[in-house]
């Protein structure tokens, strides 16, 4: 079978499209015929070796943490799945493997793919959806009626955070570039604003807020300014560096390290099928050109969530 692999850490040049042996599922594993994976920023960090200490991996390594495909073979002890089932998963960071014709996935990580989307487009859901879910319901512990600021709302995770928060009954202010404004309004945001002018203070965007969710990489000084946007007793949840706490005002901070969770992914799929959660796929690219996707991401040229198609 064909797969993208890298044999050493480095730039996008280390990615090779090559022939590899088709894997065989062991106990508790499922062999999946891949329809698509997707690009996530962590893919770039793993390839570059930036996360080598946090995420020890064995080389050569097949990138691609997101998975959408069909069950091809079941390992011993796997129940509840049948050959031919359409499935999605977030693969383990230390083994990944989505950028290949076939991949082994832990059975517990798999859930049925959405029925209302193309199977390949479903690859846009797992990691970003789980990151959004865990940010909203675990880190922020969001409650109905709370006010929420989402900084970087137009991104892959931010757009899902907006939708989950709106669906949970929150009043959401979505902040990002004007090109995202119409989509964010369609998601149900109460207020849509352009990029934050942190010097202007929270009142400029209707704050402070009971929950601040940050997806924008800024300097430590700017992260500290975000603390001002959190109301007394509120929380700042970030995927882009820690927002400092303010114990005197009861402001706490939480940072995300997303994990695979089949049950949470199943709930996300159910919301997609019910029309309560929309996926935004900005581009679809062939797996043979994954090196170019990584290069474009590093240069800031990706238009948004990019699905990587496996023929």
C-alpha cells in the first residue's frame, strides 16, 4: 500500500510518499481503509521534532491524526463493528497513521461516521471536534446563559466552540477577521467582531465575559491582557498558551491537551447528523501532495481546515 512517512525530523521535505506493508490488526485493533485524514497544526510540530519529548514516536512515522474511512478487518476481541462500516476516529498522537491507504486504529477510538456528510469531509471532525468539546465542557465547564468570548472563532476549533457554546445556551461573542463574519453569524453568535484590540479593553467588545476561549497565538504580554477580559469568578480556556490567572478576582485558567475519546466523538457525530453542528472544510488536497500542505501551513497559506484525500 502507499503511505506518507518521514524517517527523520525536519521540514516538509522529509515527507515521502512510498510503498509500505499493509498492517495486520492485533487484539482490540481495527484495520480501516482510509478515505481521508486532515491537516492539524500538531502534525507540523510532530514532523519538525518540536514535540519529541512530549510525544515519543517511532520512526518512520505516518502522519495524520484524523481518520475517516471504512472498516476493512477486525482484530481479535473487537465487537460492535462490522467490515464495511463507515467510521471516524482521532488516532493516538504517538502512532497516528492516517496519511495511508490503510491504518490500524484502537477499536475504542472509533465511532460511526456522520451520515449527513461526505465520508472524506468527516475527517475534519475528530481532533478539532474533541478539542472544542473538551474546551467548552471540561475546561470551561460552560453553563447555559453564560457570556462567552471566542478569540479566533473563525478557525477550525474556534468555529466548533462557537457552535457548541451557542447550542448549550451561552451568549457568544465571536472574534476573528471580517472574512469569517457571515459564517460566525450563521453559527448563532450574538455578536461578531474583528480581531481584538487588546489595548482597547474588554468593554470594546461587550466584556468582561464569564468564559474566554482563546485560539490565537500571541505574546505572553498579550495573553496577560486577556485576563482582563474574564469577569470575576470566570475562566479562560486556551489552546494557544496559558492565560494568567487572577486569584484576587477568582479568575482561573485552563489549557487544553486534546485526547481521543470515542464517546465524545459519537456525541459530536450525533450533533452533526442532527444539524446542530456544521463542519467547515476550506480545502481538499490529495495525500500525495501532503508535503505541500505542510509547506503551505508553515507559510500561512492554508485557507482553513484542509482535508487530505486518500485514493
